[in-house]
């Protein structure tokens, strides 16, 4: 009876240790896809920007409001949609650790793509700076309004809508206080 009890206890203990940890993506970057023209790759990285090669499998991302199932292999997934012109790419991933999002401006030049990360601080500081300049210098209020309209037009024409703008700022604020 003791042998059966010890055997069962050993099996239960072994099963408890055999479950693998779930792999979560907490940080990621967007890079140019080196294997395809006009496409980007999403790379899972750690806080030191090193590729997490243990990330493999299917992960759900929302890219510019479209939900995509991306297959990661050794920390890299390829977004199989061609980027025809420069524009904003808002990538968002939700897992057990929370929601992680990044806003990039993908600049297209000479058939190459150069992703530039846009911080939520920059997004909010430009309109606030224009309001401050207009408030401090009453003569420049018309110039500040014109620059603000140009800022809104540039954002809208390159794919950054007002809800995405605010969602990026809110995610940045959440990341500052939570993460």
C-alpha cells in the first residue's frame, strides 16, 4: 500500500513540474522584413532589446485596428501585408500580463522601410506645445492654429486616426503607472 501511495505521489509531483511556462510577449519592436520587399516584421524582445528566441507559436496582434494571427518562429513574425507608402503602424498585443502597444511611423524611401518608434509623450507634447505658444504669444495664435491643422492633416493622411491617437496616449500612460 505504501508503494502504491508513493508511486501515485511521485506521478502527481512529476506531472506538476512537467507543465511548461507560458511564453508571453511583453516587449516587441517593428523592423523591416529582410526576406520580403515592402513588408515588416514584428520581433519579440526583452527590455534590453535582445531578441527572445524562445518565443514560438501563434499570437494575436491588432495592427491598425485589424486582428491578425501572427506565427512567431524564434522570436520573429512576419506581417504579410505590403506597405505601399509611408504611414503609421499601431501594433497592439494583449496577454495575461496586460496590453502592450507600440506606435511606429514606417518611412518608405528607396524601396526600403525605416520604422521609427513614436512615443506617446511626443504625441501629446506637440499639441500642448502649440496651445502653450498660442496662449503665451497672442500674436502667434493664428500660426499655432495653422500648425495644429497641419499636424492633424499629416496624422490623418498617414493613417493615424483620432481614436488611435488617444489609445496610444492612454496605453502609454497605463504603461507608465502600471509597468
